[in-house]
């Protein structure tokens, strides 16, 4: 493998496809900025994850690209790669393992292309690493790629997400309209009950019962966070919880949800991107894990500000080939998620409470 030049001025980072993974990739951006302080750093991101990078001081430009969207044709892919050529990029760091990501940076003729040797793509890259075994936490998996660049100093593992003043002002006003004065001492607890897969989402009825108990015990207001597709889910939770103790923030964008979350005392949520957003904002959290693996994807935050709620089963770690390896419960959940009771999550919140505010 050819040695890297001492000076690199134009870097491209190809970001993962999921919100949580992109949050976990932000330490890579910080490390590259520190190692190449004068370089221009651009990031390729799908439109659904690009908001994670808004206002990030370690990114000079976000290039939107969805390989399965409007640019799905080969002609469009070639056109996109040619557009990258014009940017005179010198180094590409590929965080996804996909063959497609390697092909794009190869077609863009970027001289130095770094990634893990996966999916038969090694010939498209100039510098590769074998994926570490056993697999480390995802944040360490991404940071491990930087060894190829000679970045060997101790690196921060802490993900970061940055908010604009106007976004926090909007969220403060939104909460005030719903009777929450963020400076008034009312505990605000965020529930983002959605997930990328139904088999990873705890019961809405249990979220509702948990919210009812937390409102009674701590005098808390529960803010329900979700996009347009989750409006019915949030309504079901509100019906169980009672309207007086809950606020619906349905149809919010990712940035709006993050801004609201920045005023929360605590988040209780599924194994999903919003767990990682909370951790990146420094918000304490109780993370509910069913078939997912905390060893690989637990939110990265101080231990005193995090509780992992799960039940151990012999089939863990799960391949998440739902209901091939286990039978669903009557509610359609895998046994590991079905077994997590409202009381168990309530106790996790109680053990966190002394560290909150």
C-alpha cells in the first residue's frame, strides 16, 4: 500500500446509512479535523441522516446522496461520481462496509481510499483493514479505520451532535405552548417509542403505563417524540398514559426532536437512533434492548448517566432474523423484548434519578 502524503487538503467521509450509526461516527470526524487541521472535510450522507451533521464544526460540507433514491440508476451513479471528481478530493474514508460506497469513490478517482476489507471490495480501495474480531463497539469499529492513516493517539469515543440557537429557541417556545417552562423545575422525560424494526420496539401500552407511573412518582411531564409515520403510535401511548401528563410532539423533524430533547431530564427509548442522539447531547437515558446487542451499539455516555434495560437469553447475541430462531409473543414481539416489564424499566429510571439535574 502506498504511503499517505504528509499534507492532505481535501477529505471525504462516506457516512453510514442510519441515524444512530452516523451519530456514532462523529468521533471519526473530530479525529480527522484534529489530525488534519487545515483540510477541508466533506461528508456524503443520505438525506435521512444528514441532519445529524448540521452545525457540526468538523464538517465543512454535507453532500446528499441516496443510492436507492432518485439517483438509483447507473447513469445517475456515474454522474454523481463525476461530480465528486470535480471537487479534487484526495482522501476518502469509508465508514459503511458496502461495495457500493467503494465503487462510488473509485469512480470518483480519489487517490487514497480507506475502508474495511468487506463485501469483496478490496480491489476498489487503496488501503484496507481486516474487520476486527470479535466485533468491537460500533464507535470503536469506525475509529479503528484511522489506524491506516497513522492516527494512533488516544481518540475521544464521545459522539457529539450540535444544535443551533434558533433550534433551541423554537423548542423552548414549543414546550412553553404546552405548559412546560424549561426553567421552572418540571421534570421533562422524553419517550421516542419508534424503532427501525417492529421487533425492536417495546409495547406502546407499556410505554403508556410507564409514563403514567413516572408522572405520578416524579411529577414529570412526558414528551412523546415521533415522525409523521408514528402519529398513531404516539396517540395509543397517550390514551394509556392520560392527556394531562403527556405532550405529543408527533410529526417533528429529527432536528426539532433533538432540540426538544435537549431540554429533557431523561430519555426512555428503544434501541434506535434517538438513544444515540440523546447521548450525543449529554441527556441521561434508559435504553431498552430486545434483540439488539448493547456490546455493539449501546449509547456512548458516562455510565452514571446510562442504564441498559434487557433480559438475557441464550440466543443472544441475536442475528435479528426475526422469528426464524424464536417464536413471537401474542403481541408479535420476540421473547427477549416481551420479557421486559414496566417495573424493570421503572426501576432503571429510579436508579438514574439521583444523577439527573
